[in-house]
């Protein structure tokens, strides 16, 4: 079958549908995921086809959603929890960090919690307060959790299925402002041939500097690399795909070739993922670096009102400015 051109949102929908078909123990639960199909329509049509026992509209209680998922997972189910918006995850933070992340260790390996917690994250949609956050560092810092994020439809389709089949608890961040971006997806492809879940991907090969990004910023970095090519600079772009564990080997190999690294993410810079990446690169690639590792991030303020969010979000110009500063050393 020829690959189809579909959006990230539709790719996630197909991936969830295939997971429900593959394993009768998979259940989807969250606020408005059933009849409405989710606020972003990611679960559209699933309750109609699989029934209310497997696609469950929950009360507006995130701690209850994740707490119920813990009980279901202990009893052999594979719950997929949708947190409607990133800023709504914090009522469930205690359940995720104190229960989901620790149950395997607390039980000395006897109890697995194969839970996927889907979270639309990031800004760029003109939303109100609590609807545009970047909480990925909280969960990436937590041992016992795996944290992944897709940036294109093909990855969205395969990664959500791989996450659901994993026996580990996974926080699955979805770049909400990229939901409508399109790409080719082979809907008949077997997961056995899919890109490994916890490996980074070289989204664009280059020789002069390495841009490292994930989620919504991958597209921004690819656009920056295209613009930089007009000035004769050949930038490599790495899509992390997994934030915990990070595929450092692929990052180190790239930076050792290019000699320069710029890390880009929407979340504030203070104690963010970019700081950890910069520290690791400096430690392991010190003698290959031609310049310090630079970061382009959101500012260290609460996410601003929608009218000025474009001033907050890292954009092509800020990325290219960092590249210029790297070459200025």
C-alpha cells in the first residue's frame, strides 16, 4: 500500500485505533475522549467503534484518571490516559511521580505499570492560561518514567503504538500546534520494522553545526537549516524523540563531526533539558567543540498571554542568531 499523507493528529488516531485492535487490554480514558473525540479530536470515532468500556469519558479529575490507571495496570490492562492540556497535568503529578514511576521498584520488579500518559504540550495555538505549558523537564528528571515526544506524522503513528506495547510507564508529549501538519505515513507498516522508540533521529544531515531539538521545535530547526543553507552553512538537525532516556551516542557523534551545538526547546531555559544536554556534550565532546554549546529556549517567565506568545516562543531568527554566535567564537 502506498503511504498516505495525513496530519500528526490523524496519525495518532490511527495508531490508537491499531493499538485497540491489537490488544483487548488497551483502554483509553480521559476528559471528553469518547463522544467528543477529545478537544483536538485525536480519539475521534474510537468510542463509537470500540465501546464505552474501552474508550472512557472520565470526570474532570486528573489525579483520579491516573490513579484509576494504576489500578487497571496492576490488574493487567494497558491504560492510555489523555491529559486534556499540558497545564492540567499537575493535579496528577503526585500520582505520576509517587506511584507510577516507583511501583516497579517498590515491588522489587514484580509489578509493571504499562501506562501511557498522553499530554498535548507547548504553545502557539493562542490559548488561555494553563493551556500552553512545557512541563517535560519535571518528568524527564523523574527516575522510573520514560518520556517521549513525536514531531511528524510517521513518528506519531509508530511511537504511540510502541509506547502502548511497552511494559514501562511512558509520558507521551504531543506537539499541539503541529497537530495539523502533514506528512507521509505507511499505515500498513509493521512495528517490527519501525524506528526504535528510544533512539534519536537525524532529521537533516549537515557538517557545520548541530541543532538539537524535539517536539514542536524540530520543524523550527529544519526551517532554520533551510534558511542557513542560503548563506552557505550546512546545519545538521537531530530530533531527540526521547527525552528520557536521551540517545546521547547519536548526539555526540554529530557534535564531534560538526564541532558546534545549539539546543532548542520551548520550555524555560533555567534548569531545563537544554542545560543537561549542554553539560553532557561539553563533558564528552570537549576537544571536538569549536564554540560553547548554546541554548535557544523560552524565557524564564510564566507562559505569556496569547497576544504576545510569538515573542516568547523560539523562532527561526533566534535559532539563526545562536548559530551566528556559535560561528563568531
